[in-house]
C-alpha cells in the first residue's frame, strides 16, 4: 500500500472515531455546536473514504482508454467532497438559525465536553499536518482536500469551545452562533476546494508558469524562437507542450539535442513530475546564398548532398552553379527529373534567374583501399618530388590501391600565419602537382598542418 493510501486510511479511521465521540457528547450536552462538528466529521469520514478510493484509481497505470493516466480521479473526488461539504454546511446553518430564532436550547457545558474538544483539537491538528505534508510530497489533490477539511475542523472546534465557554457564563445563544460559524467555515473551505479543482479539471495553467518558461526556453542555445507554449496540471503532474524554432540547417541530431535540453529545462522549472512534449520547426536565420542552396536541396527527395555552390553575377540576373550527388545507379532520365526539381527549389529559395547543376554519382557501398606505400616506393618518391617545389618536404606520404587506381594521402606544413583560405589554396596546388605526376590516380587528400 502506498504512503498516500495509508494516510487516507488513517484519516478515515480517525474521522469515524471523532464522529462517534462528538455525537455522544453532543447528545449528552445538547450542544448544537458539538453536533454540528459531529456532522462535519461525518462528512470528513465520507470524504476520506472517497479519497481512499480516488487515490486507488489515480495510481492505476495508463491504459488504452486512459492514455494520460487516471490522475484526474483525485480532482473529481475533491470536487465531490466540496459538494458534500456544502450540503453539511446548509444543515448546520439551518439548525443554528432555528435555535437562534427560538430560545437557544438547553445546553449542559460539562467538563468532559471540554476535555473531548481538547482531544479533538489534537487529533485535527495531527490529521491536517499529516495530510498536508503527504499532499505536498505526493502532489495529491485528494489529500490536499482532506487537509483543508481537517484545518476547517480545527478552526470549527475552537469556535465550539468558545461557544461552550460563553454558554457556561450565561450566554445560551453562543453555542448556536458557534455552530453558524462552523457552517460558514465549511462553506468557505468548500468554495476554495471547488475552485482549485475546477481549475485543474479545466486545464488552467499554473499562475506565471507560461511567461517564465518562455523566457527560460528562449535563452537556450539552439532555440531561435518560442512559437507556442502551453502548460496544465492534472493529478499532481504537469503537462507542457512547447513549439520552438530551430535553424533549418542544424541537422536532425543537433535539433533533437536542443529539444532534449528544452524538455529537461521545462521539467526542472516546473519543479515537479512533468510530461513535456517539444516540437521543433525549421526557421531561416541570416543565411548566405550557399546555405540557402543547401536548405533548398534538403527539400528535394533523391538529392544526397550538394557542394561547391557559386553565385554568378551577370546583367540578366544572378545565376548559381553547384555540384549535386545522386544515387549512382539511377537511370539518367530519373536523375534529370531530380535535377529539375532541385533547380526549381533553388530558384524559389534564392530568386536566381538560372541554376546550373553538375551531377555526381554517389556510391553508398564502401570498398577497402589497401596501403601499398612500402611496395610502391616509386609512387611515393614521385609524389614527394612533385610536392617539394610547392610546399617543401612533405611530412607524410601514403599510397593506397583502390580497385586498380591509387589514393594518395599526404601531409604538408603551412607557412606561419596563413589563413584557412591560404591553406586551401596551397592544398589545391599540391593536388594539381600530384595528379600531373601520377597516372591512374583516383583521389588526393592533402592535410595542411599549421
């Protein structure tokens, strides 16, 4: 049995004991205030039983018919308790008014009545404290409703004690006034209880939560915009739906990492159990023309990758050239159809008058290339000789054989202070020299070390 259910069971047993004691003492003394408190405790007993049932329902796992769980059973239980409290308050108030308009009734304020009320105060304080603490820990609306009841019981018992004291001093109507106060107290507690649980059932957002979350989420790296955010609470758990904007060129994995961070931060800010759903939408930031070309290519099925995009300025308007990779096994007619769609997307994205596309075959299967540097010293020496006039003695030269052709990998040292653009130009010169020196060359990979 869970801690929440044990607390509800304890409350139910205590309420039954208090009903029996209050009824007995109320009957013996004739005190309407004590009888009103007996009715109030009877309502508490019914409420505690309802709470016990509601917690049992709420603890059931989600199922096909209730994919979000059964937590709202506690809110329904608390709402039912509020209705029962109002009915009890009406009975107490009517009985008190009848006595006040009559002779006030005959009341015997005995010592055991005072002793009983003192014991009740201790029990009510214990129940209220225990239920409140457990409601906070378990975020249970039903136990929170119990705590409100028991706090009202405590205040009502104090009023009844005051009424009995005044009755003993010769003011017989004080007991009925105390009963009327108890009735008003019960109504006040019922209204507060009903309002908070109606708000929960109507998915009212926690006060201030949305504005705070918007600020926090918008400050996270990778979030370009918070487009929508909704928060609600139900059965002690928060539910949040967040729609963010991310850079459309960020890539799926990076965007997913941003969404995970948003989920973690929202749950932390809400400060309790939460189910957070994050949806990311692509947004265009300050992009260069080449980046806009890539964004357009990502929308065209069949385009694997684009590179080497160049903007050509001419009197008739801008033109764009680029290289695009497609599946090497595609029929040319099908590849031409992909090219046409890519051309249309780039025109729409960039406003270019013309788009020229160089198709490259993409072969997804990787075949191994074998290191033949030791066996082909002639090739290694030819590479070193070709590179020496351009970049000095190469730091490393490797030669691989791949399907009858050669792949050369080499590392050269850059001049101090060179930029990336300078290093790239140097690598290009080295590559041209190696290709001129060696036939049957498939690829040259040049690393430029600072």
